[in-house]
């Protein structure tokens, strides 16, 4: 299969949307831009295409897909019930980087929901994503377009090699504005529950909904065999090709600096992820900044590209961590997964 890469913004957008819509209706996969990360999309009415999503990604079949809709009104085509709390979330955060888990209509394929009787729904703010859904005329199931275990793609060029020959069309909408996957909140239990942190923050959800539980998978390491509310959370994600260690606390950079010296002394090739202004602290390392320490939005935009850049034959990666509040919680959560929860707490600085 030949993979076509079509770039938006060059006067051909309407034709590209039509082409994408046509392919999706016919049962092909199309890579689409969204504001969070690039998605590997299929019509929810094409079981063959839904199955190919799992094949192309190498994704376990019990890890359900998020259904993308062009406007909140389409939710009732997929969800059996749309409770008041969901309506309030749609009104406040849609279109945008928030996924809401609701009871599923029985006619929606179990391939979408990984066999669950619930379904995850999102109306993206990316105009391109919504135009493509409209052109397809049907909700689209779309997980992140990376192959399973690779960092999520935030630029079309991340996928050129990864998906070459596996999909007929990649629509290039430029770099993703948010950069981490959507916040996922479930409204299927006794209380709203945050399953995955993203750009819509926990405090924004609490402001609107009152108490919101936080799934253990957000910051904790799951015990083997434990059951999880967000099945995707149990898999090791975004794993770089070498071990990665995270450092927290005021002395993170200085502890990383001595660890770096030790590793370089052993002849190791080391990558360092730091904040802006710290780059010169780590001579001899492959250094990448994820942005200003206080700017979680920039960190979210950069984290996956940085992880991909550091997949370059290193022996170890040492990384700072953002404060796990606001959008920082989403960045922190993705880093924990990339590092397989190898987190070192450094002592606080003496006053
Ligand atoms: P991805 O689209 O690859 O970024 O992953 C989608 C995320 O949404 C995964 O963590 C899934 O486990 C989660 N998800 C999708 N559908 C459901 C559902 N019905 N219930 C709970 N979590 C879901
Ligand atoms: Mg993913």
C-alpha cells in the first residue's frame, strides 16, 4: 500500500477533507490531526477498519478506542444515555481535549469499546478533525496514531516511517497545539472519576462537577493483575528504547548532574530532559529541554517529540519532572509511564 501525505493549509483543504471522508466511508484507515495528538481513524460502522486499527498499532484488543464526533449533538448516536453532568461537560469543554465515558448504545461495535458496555467520546477542537468527521458522515474511532509502545505522535513527520505502507492517507495539520492526549473522565460510576489527566485539569472538572475521584493509574503503579477502569492505563506506554529515571524535588538537577558524571565515567551514552535554562548543567549528555519549569502547556506540547528525539541509541535517560498540578499532572503522568515508574525523590534544599 502506498501512503499519501497531504498537507493542510496550501489551498487544498476542502479536497483533502473530501478524500479523507471518502476513504473512511469505504472502510480505510486515515491518520488525522487533532489538537491533542495525531489519531489513527476509522469509521465506527466499519468493523474491518476497526480491527485494522488494532493490527496496525499492535494494540491489545481489550484497550478501547475513543470515538470522535463533529458536534455534541452526535453523542446520542453512540451513547445510550447522556446524563446532566455530561451535558454540562460538553457545554463547558467541547469542542476540546476532554473525553467523557458514558453507557454505550448496544448497536455500537464491541470492537470500539474493547468489549465494555461503555464508550469514550470526544468532540475535538481541531477544525480539521471536525471537517474530516463531517466529510465521513459518521463518528470516527481514533486512538493515538503511534504504534503501541511508541510515544504519541504530535507531528505528521513522526508517522512517516512508523506507518509507511500501513495506511493510505496521512493528513498533515502541523504540530498539535496541546501535545498530550485528552483528559478522560468517566461518568459511569457512583461519582465522576478521572481516568487519564490531560489539558482539561482536575480542578476544572471539580469546579463544574463537585467531587471527582482520581483513578490510581493516574499517579500510581498498577499491581500486576489488578483491574483498571481505563484499560489503556495498564500497559507500559511511550517506552523509550532505553531505561529512563525521573527525579523530583528541589535538588533534582544537581542529583542528575552527579549521576550523569558517574554514567559518563562508565562510558555510557546519556540523555537528559531538563527545563529551560538548565541545558548547560549537563555537559556530555544529549540534552533536551521540555520548556520553562512553570509552563506546563509548553511542556505538554514538547514531551512526546523530546522522547522521540531521545530514541537515538542512548543507554540511559535522566529527567526532571514538572509539579504534578494543573496540566503538569498530565505531563508527569506521561513521564511516569515512559520511565516505567522509576522515580527518585531528592531531598528538599536546606533553608
Ligand atoms: P488512546 O486513544 O490510545 O490515547 O487511548 C484511549 C484511552 O481511553 C485509553 O486509556 C483507554 O483505556 C481509554 N478508554 C477508551 N474507552 C474507554 C471506556 N469505555 N472506559 C474506560 N476507558 C476508556
Ligand atoms: Mg495512545
